[in-house]
C-alpha cells in the first residue's frame, strides 16, 4: 500500500482490514512517499508507517511502538509516536532516494517493515536583485548598469571573468548568492539562462534582460528576469587625459566610462618613427609588458590578431581617443582606441597640418598639428580636438671608428697618426653629417679635414685617446673615443762598415788549434747604427764557414781560418750584421771582410853545436837546417845552401854563449876565438836569410 506525506501531514489509503493490536499483530504499509519540509527535515510518527487507525490504541499512546529508517544498513532516523528521536533534521543527502523502515512493538519481538521515497516538493527561489524597470525611482543601481562598449563583450561571450564583472553570469556564484533552496541541492546543471536585448531608441541605450531558470526536478521550475541598462558613450563624456609622473616615466590615470582624448603634446625623440597613430602607439608601447591573447583564440596579438580587449599597450593613450575597460592579465583597466572602427555610436578620424622642420634643408625634425574629429552618428553631433605631434631629432649621428695601432717612425720615437674617415657615419634622420677630431689626450696638434682625414702629430709610445665628434643637420652631436696605441715596431737603422781588413794570427806554437785564426766581434762591424727609441745591440753571422759551422748562426762574433784563404793571398768574405733594439725590432745589413795572412812566421834555427875536424861543416844534414811555423802551418824555407855557406863567418864566441866549450880543461867554459882555417879551430856564426827574414 502506498502512502504520501507532505510536511507534517500523512496521507494513507484506508483499508477495511481490522487490526487487533492486543494480539500485537503488526501490519506496515508496503511503500510510502515522504516529502521534506522547508527545513529539509522529516517529522514522522509511528502511525505513518502502520496500516489502519492506531492513534487511539493504548499501547501506541504509551509509546510501545517505535520505528527506524535505514539507508542500506545505516540507521538514519529513529522515532516513536511523538516523532523522531534521532536524526531526521537534515535529509538533503537522501532526496529522491529509497530508504527502508521497520516498526517495532516493544512488548514482544514483533515488527513489520516497508520502503519509502524521500522527496523535496518545495521549489527553490531566485533573488531578482536587478528588477525589470530599474530600482523603482526611474534609474538603475550601479550593479545593474553598464556602458555600451561593455555590452559588446557580454554579447560576444568574452572571457568569463570579465563579463561576469559586467553582468553576473557565473552559475556557481548565482547559486551561492542568489538562489535559496531548503535542501541546498541545486547544482550548475539545474540552472540556465538566456539573454534578450531591447534597443530603447532615441539614442537612449540598450536593455539586457537575463532570464534565469532553475528546474531542480520541478516540472515548471523557478524563473527570474534580471534587467541591466547599458547607456551610450556620448560626446558629453569627453575628457582631457590625466597623467602622473612615476619612477618609470609618465603614466596615464584611467578615467572610467568616458571618452578620453589622447595626450595633447606628444614628443618622439627620434626621427625613425612615422607620425600615424599606429606608429606612435607602437613607439610608446612598453616592450617589457606582453600584449595578451585576451580573446583566448590561440593567436598572439603581435601576429596581427585583433582581440576584443587590447591589453598592455601603453602607447594607445598617446595616439588615439580612447576609453578604458578591464582585461585578463593584468586585469587593467586597459586603454582601447577609438579609431575608424565604430565604438558604440562613435566614429573618429583626423586631419594633419605639417609644420616646418628644424632648419632649411634638414629633414630630422617635424611638427604635426593633428585635428581629431569624433562624431556620434546617433545624434549627428561631433567635436574636435587638437593634438601636436613633435618628431624631434634629438639624437646625434651614428658614429663608429676602429681603434688604431701604429708604430713610431725610425728617427725620433714618435708617430704622426692618420685618423681615417669613420667606418660608420650616418644619421637616421638626415643625410647631412659632418665630423672632426675633437683632440687627443696628450694635447697633440691635429691637422687635416673631413674629406681626406685628420692627422694627429707627434704621438709618443703609449696608449692615447683621440675623440671623434659628429654633427647632424639639426646640430645634434655624438662622439666616440678611439684608442690609438703607439708602439715601437720600427726596426733600428742598421749601418755597417763596407770593408774590414783582418789577418790571420800566428801564435807560434806548432799544432796550436788557436793559431791561424782571426775573430771579429759584431760591434766592430757597426758604423753608427741607431734606434729612435732605445739603444741597440749587435749580432753577426757568416753565410758559410769552412771551419766553424756555428758561425752561420747569429752570435757575438765570427771567425776566419786558413781554409778561408785556401792558399790565396787574400779573400773577401761576406758577413751579415744584425741590429736589435730593446723591443726586439730587428734590422740587418751586409758587410765584407778582406782576409789576409800577414802574420810573421816563428823560425827555429838549428841548435848551436861543436863539430870536429873530421866533420864537414857544410853538410847540413850534420849541422841542421832552420825550421819555421806560420799561421797556417809549417813555414818552408827556400834558401840556397851556397848562399848560407857564403854567409857563414868566423866570430868570437863568448864563454857563456852556447855551445859551452872548455879549452884548458879546468871545467870552466872558455872564450872561443874566431875560426882560423889554418889551424882548423875556432867559432863561426851561420846566418839564414829568406826575403825580409834574417835568422
């Protein structure tokens, strides 16, 4: 048997079955439907579960009948004839769910049971905080009104967080803030809305009516209409811009719900920017703040994408009439241009008058008088605004020159440095550019001109700074400093003697390795070599040396030997002289050495001797022949023996001159008289002559 309950009332089908409670025979309804009250609670007594009329039964009146409600095996409510004794005050978790119940008789173990459906028949309510027709005083509250350009964002269903600030559309917020329900079981799938628009005509604006509906299982649901008024942006809302100075420069102060004129005087300190509004906006746009993809279509605004809200473009308020609206990141507000595209009922355009530049023939500066016209096509009215745009050539020319490295001249350790025309010399605004040398760090004299270049005179060794200065047609200057490094890379002046004559040396010791040589030091070849910056040192070498191969390598001296003469009277030997300064700069020059052997030979006469009468005095194999040593070896005597015999003369020999001779046998050397041929006794002296040599 099915029984339906609403609030505290129980409806049951009446049966003709007679129940004998005295026998404690229990009969329960098979199934009942129970609807919660306004507090989402149930207030059931035991008789709601039993068949028949038990209200007058004494056991029932005495509370001998109790019940339990189960969700699965979980007991969620218990009660008796007075109502619930546990639970039942919040049944929101069990709405539209089937529970089981049991009724117990406490006098014995008898019980019966059935099923029950928990329902919520009380419809939810919506708070219509923006009523149709306004607030009743001929106006709309601020939360129920907007401006015309915001309406376009709502119509286009632009980013939820922005449109929700204009017209609340977040269903979860609506449920939390505007929906009342006894059990709180409304979710986003139960709530929906749609919009209708009413054009008020006569340039009065537009109404948006948002129709909210909540079904939540109710056949007809609950509905509400919220009305929002969007007023037009009229010419009467035109305002001059406001600015503040910040550490990061000039910043605009946003003015809401207004038509804002661009900055009246715009000065662009470079001529590389065009004067059209788009170029001006791009110039003043901060490159460090990224323009967001505010319509979330996956295209970056820099890729020529046009978003519903232009974000982070700081140049708009310099360039266009504009208004402010919130954006995504950051939230803003962000300036939005009013240009050729229609904004609400407004259209804008401009005309320019270009004024003269900084000087005749110069193109760097320009001044434009721009007249903006904004027309309201709804009313046919328009207003004008004058803006001055100055494109100022405030920057000097682009100037670049390379550092210079030069070496000193050979004479006075200074350099006259030719300063070339700058490698880069141009102006972005004009083609009339001049330059000159501003000076050198040491105050040196500068000469020359811009066509052929300049010369800085008498720069000593070291690093110097030379200043280039450039000037454009408008008188803007720029300068750079160039490092001029003067170094000593100039070799010394090498001067040598043309000929040096040397003779081999005869030491006189037969077989001595140092005999027959000549050594000449490098400095002996110098004939006044010099360097402009430092003293000089010398080294010398031979191209070829038969005796000393090491002399072909630079050294302090070179040597000559008998093999150089090769039996000739003289030879000329080329010698290479190297002159080195203290900075290791090198120069070299050739010289020549005339090598001769003018040395005197060392002669060794035969030893004085004693001969007997039977010995042949003219037998030179007995008396001996002179020997000699020259620079280049043995000296060979070419003396006729007859001439030597003829030059043998008698002569007294002193007692102390070899050979010693004791005539009288007293063991004391005696004077030997000159040779007397008749007696065959006496001393003779023999002379050997060859050329100029007399032995």
